[in-house]
C-alpha cells in the first residue's frame, strides 16, 4: 500500500492535544487505547436470542509519523474505516453478522486491490475507486462459557494481544479485516486465541500466490489475575505461508515469528496509580522456505514496562535484535530497512517511550490520543551493493488522535 509521505509540523499539534487532554481533568479511565478504541468485544450476548440489530462500527483517525534515520520513511494517515452490519441471534449461543467494511483516506480516490496487511504485495493491479471495500460475514458459536468458534470475519488486530515486535498497532487503522477460522479460549488460568487468516485465495491460472497466516496468542496465568501480584507466561507465534499447487512455478515461502516470555502485573488499584506491568520476551524469526528475506533466522530481546497513572498510560521498552525480520511488527523492530531497498542493519537496538490517553465517552464511543518516541542507537547499514553506511543516533516521533463510534440499534425481536 502506497501511503502519502511527508514531513510536516503536525507533531506540535498533537503534542498540544495530548497536553490539553492530560490537564483536562476528565474522569478516571477503566482501560486504555487498545481496549477502548481498538478492540472489539467478542462475547456472546445470550440474552439477545431472537433479536435482529444493526451495528455501526467506525474508527476515525489522524496519525502523523515523523520518522528519522534509515529504517523507514515518514508518512501521515488521515482517514477512517467504517463497518455497517446486521446482527442476528437465532440461538442463545449463536451470532450471525453480515455487512460491509469501507476504508477511506482523505485525499485518495483510487485504492489498489491488494492485501492491506503484509510485508510485500502479492495481489493484482486492479484498482478500486472511492473506497477500499470488503464484505463482513461472521458466524460465531459459543460452545461453552470458555470456548468460542468464529468463521468468516475474525476478531483480529488488537484482539490478538500480540506484542509490538510481532504486530504494529497502526494496523488497527489500515489493515484489512482478518477472515478465516478462529478459536478463542478463556478461563481463569489460560487465555488462548488461535486463528487462520486466509489473505489470498488462488484460482487456476492466477498470477498471484495463495497466502495465509496462522497465529497463536496465549497467556498462561500462574495465579489469579486479580491478585495483588499477578504473574504470567506469554506464548505467541505467527506463520505465513505463500504458494500453492496452482502456482505454475510452485514457489513456496514460509515465514515464522514467535515469542516466549514472562511478565508480572502489580495491581495497586489506587486512584492515582492503578497498576504497573513489566514483561520480558525472547523473540525469534525463521524463514523455513523461500528467499524473500536476506536472513534465514534471527532473534531479539524485548523488555517493556507500563504504568496506568490517573487517566493515562506511560509505556517504555528496550529492543535489541540480530538478523530479525518481523512479519507484521513495526519495521523498527527488525534488521531490514523499508526505506533503503535491500539495506540491512547489523544489530539494531531501540529505546521507546510512549504515552496514551483514552476516554470512554459512553457505551460504544471512545476517544484516544497517543504519542510515541523512538530512539535508535548508532548502527551500520549494509546496502545491497555491499557498501556500508554508519548512521548515528536518531530520534523519531509519532502521534495520533482516534475516535471510535460503535452503537448498536435493536430492529426487531422475533
């Protein structure tokens, strides 16, 4: 996807917005941007059996990325996505949804018909005009209080709870809805989300590849999550497979990301400081087949901490890796440059600091503001012509404002 790139002064605008929100004195929050603005509640409402409803789901965004250095180019995302769908509960444990998903960037009139979530293009050169349009079709069955099966449009993006080296939060704004099969399990001591996102279907004589991603995001809770000190083990993995038997060249590419870690949550539950979260993760990359990337395997170390203080969240992290490539993570968390074609980074390391503000206006309505600062340390870039470039410390900045609108209207009860 080609995005409008520019360097501008919007960073000052967003800094002022954040400051205004921090001093506005609005009431305390129960959650932050991922929960309020990005996530979708997947739980079945058994009391809605026999009801036909209409849901409007809309995320408006304006995000400015002022990126420095040689990792990636800066750009601005002004636009929205919109979902309109009908929801029907034929049974107390079965939900059916059908509708449409629209993506629009302000100032854009043509949209390439391609996957809007990928490390490279694979689909054709067809063009859509006005909006990028996809269907929304979901059938969800709750087998028990703990297990949900989803077919069609998945509960994806932020709902997977992937760490940033594996998933770029910005994809909540730009990526296509995930579609395929999903199994969600939630209990007192285990949370698990497993899915297959079928991104590119292939007919005979097609010129693009079949492509799908298999994912697992789980958390083993070593004690009750409401304990004063809660401990857990996150285990996450992504595998993308490309190619199929209808491919004349039958070239197969299989790429993998995975992580295991340990974390702790201090549930202070004070009016000023709600909680403090610390986590350490070992992250891996493996190119099982194909030659899409210059490295066949790599690894990284990710240490992060956050604190929910009053009505905002402070986040910080440290990342260091060797020959690591991320399927869907922030390009900063990788050893391949997306700005200089063919360039690789020897052993990149980054310190990150972020602030989030989120305010639930009412049920189904939420406002979010965030600001992120990335400090890249001095490193050597190796270009594809075998020349080397020493790049000094660079500071990058990103900020955005978001408004989620998600009301539901009852049409009829049968």
